[in-house]
């Protein structure tokens, strides 16, 4: 029983981290039609920057590190969008290739600066004690990560559905030319959404640090999971990213625990089922 | 004129090992293998308008299948090659059924995800793939009793396969089917209104590209006599895609030129810098931002301009 509960919680924690990664990817794709392959590298960059800040700067704890790193990565994303992607706005394939190239550059720079050994991120001291509930011990930090993901999901939902900027973003997703024609500053929105997506991914990397630590190849491990989440949930859909993240979190965690050799193959299954019956994804309205 | 220069070039390739050192012979073999891989990807990218970021899955899968069936099943190298190619084509058929539900960026994302799943499998399924240690102790085939263990013999073998593959792919793209494929790239809706089965055309092309990907995978595993999960990685797929786009997608010679440049760059750069991935990233940026049409079409344009606009 303890096994199932712990693995269930691990699944939720991984799902939460995946949501932080996939929601930004999905929003960027939905609005800008850019498959941002740098997203996994943003996550890894966040993990490294956060790990470093916590270990070397006095007075920085996990939460301030997550916020600071999120802002830094958001700025990096904004630069990428403004300086490079902007020039390729008529060339979607070129944009993908540039983001792929950037992901190689960032990943290799991380390897160069921080070396090949994983850098563990300490769990905050007050969250190290297990949480006792109904006679079971839960790792507190994982519960907190799930909480963070849910808070982020609610905040993003509120931003998209309840604010003026959110309404502009939705208008841009639905019909960009019309949105432009009625005076919505789509170009500024692009930068804002790209920064937002990159920032969430960077902060997610820091929050993931105590669970998976920062290591070379983290980007290559996370990006395909995020892609599968987005393929499952449907691009541009926040709800799709949310549901897809937890589905993949469960399948991947239980796959690793029960069938460690074949965990990756099991990821095929939901993808095949969804693509066969609903190519636009569970909650997607637009085809990818 | 074009035909004569082609024959001269081919003759030069044939006699190349007689005056070149071992290093250059091996480099040339690598280029030919990478060129077959890039040409097969070009069928999808250039002629089909289907940009795949998972083409290394065919190369890696065929290489693993050959390695596994010779070491674990005790098959001869020749039989194993047939098994590996057939298995890869079946896999290409399945992957195609999944990936071709989408086009454009969706296709790219699905092929990337599928190939990453295979890559993860190669790492984790240690019982079959030997994980991160890779599979070693593999042998080269000996067609008609000729040993391919010397660099020069293996180069000639690769050259023969390369010429055959180039020729067959040239026939493929200039055939009626090739025209239909280009039609689905440019005007998919119109093609389907004209009664063509767009999906089927793409699917067949996907499997055909998988076939030549498998052939390049076999040549690759014979060349290195070793296989590691990194041959399935996104870097491997990206190198292939970069060769196609750098050389010029949708041209026959472009991917060959792109592959040659990339292999030469990789070999020489690795002598001076350790950071191949970073360099690869910068090459990506350079090509997309500066030479988006590729080297071969770019040169063609410059050349035809010099001749007074005749093309």
C-alpha cells in the first residue's frame, strides 16, 4: 500500500513539474506557432542556475531562487524571441531549427560551466520532515511541488480567462490577423508570452531540483515528455497541458517502478491512442 | 557536360583510395554513409515537405537490429542485414501511421517524440541493448568472400551502395510518383481533389525513406563495428536535418554536399575544440539566418546569374 501511495505522489510531483514545462510550450505554440525546442534547455538552465544560487549565495532559499531564476530565464527567452525568432517570422521551419540550435548551445554551455556531475539541490530544511497523514508518511516536498503546479495552473487560468491581456492572447490564438486588425499589439504579446513560458520553465527547473537535481541531459529527458504531454493534451490548451502532464506523470513513474526496462515504450501507448482517435489532442481545437 | 563531369567525379571517387591515406579513406567512407542518410531524409524534407526530427531512429534501429540478431540470434551478417532492413521498414510503417496524422510542426514534434522514446529504450533496456555500454564485437560482412576489413575495401563497398542509392533515389524523385509527392508538398488539397491519396503517397515515401535510413544504419554499424544509444539521439537526427538544409533540401546533390561539409567539420573541429554540440548549434543558427536556401541552390543561383540568367 505504501508503495502505491508513494509512487502515486511521485507521479503527481512529476506531473506538476511537467505542467510547468509543458504549459509554457503549449502557450507559445498556440499563439506563435513556434515549436520551441529550447524549452527543455530552459528547464535545465533553470535547474543549474537555481542550484548554484542556493549553494553559493547566502540568504537565497529555494523560493527566492525559483523566482530569481524564473526572471533570468524569462529575460533570456525574451532576448531569443526579439533578436532571433523575430527575424524568421515568415519561416516556421527556420524558427524550429534555430530553437534546436539554441538548445544545443545552452546544453553544451551548461556542461562546460558546471561539468558532467549532477548538482543536487538541497530540499528546504522545513520541508524535509515527512508529512504524516492517515497513518502514512508522505515526502512533504513533493506535496508542495504539486501545490505549486496547481497554483501556477490557477494563476495561468486566471491570467488567460480573467484579464485583458489574457483576452488579447486568446484572440491572437484564435485569429491572429483579425486580432492585429483591431489593434491588439500582437508583436508585444509574442514577446510577453515567450518570456512567460520560458520563465515558468526556468522556475520549474529550480523546483524540480530537489527531486531530480541538475545534470547534463536533463533537457533531453524532459523535452520529449513535454512534447508527448502537448501532443496528448492538444497544443495551445492549458487544460490539455494540465491533464496531459498528470497522465504522463503517472504512466512514466509507474512504468519506471514496475517495468524499468520498458518505461519509455509505455509512453507510446497513450500517444498512439490519442493520435489515432483525436489527432488534435484531448482538449485541442487547432491541429498541430 | 553535366554527365561528363559526373562520370569524371565518379572515376575520381573510385581511384581515391589508391593515392589517399587511411585517414582520408575513412573520412570519405563516413561522408558517403552520412550522405545516404541525408539523402533518405531529404525525400521527406525536400520532396515531401515533411520535416522529420526523428530520422536517426531508422539508422539506429537498423544498426541495433543487425547487431542484436548477429550476437544474440547467431544469424550471419547478410541474413541479419535483410532482417534489420525489413524490421526497420515495418517500424517505419508504424511510425508513419502515427506521425502522418499531422503535418508541419505537428509531424516534427511527433517524429521527435517517437525517436526520443526509442533513444530512451536503447539506454534503459539493458538486457537487449547493453545500455550505455553499447554493443561491441560486431563484424563486417564479406560479400563474395571479399573481406571488407581494410579501410579501402570498405570504402569501395560503401561507394557501390552510395551510387546505387543515389541512382535509385534519383529515379524515385523523377518518377510519376515523385511528381505526385512534390504535388502533395505544394498543394496537398488540390492533389486530393485530383483523386490522389495524399496520405498513402506520404506513407509510402516515409517507408521508402526508412528503407534507405536503414541501409545507412547498416553501413554505419559495419563501419564502427560498435553501436551506442547516441546514434539514436536528437543530435544524430539534427545532424542529418542540418546536412539536408545546409546543402539544399529538395535537390539531389544538396544533402550529399551538406553531409560532406558536416562530417569534415566534425572531424576537423573535434581536433581543436571539444564542444561539438555547441558548434553544431552555431552552425544551425548560421545556416538558418544566413544561408536559408542551402549551399547548392545558393551556388546555382550565383552561377546562373554569371551566365546571364540562363538556368
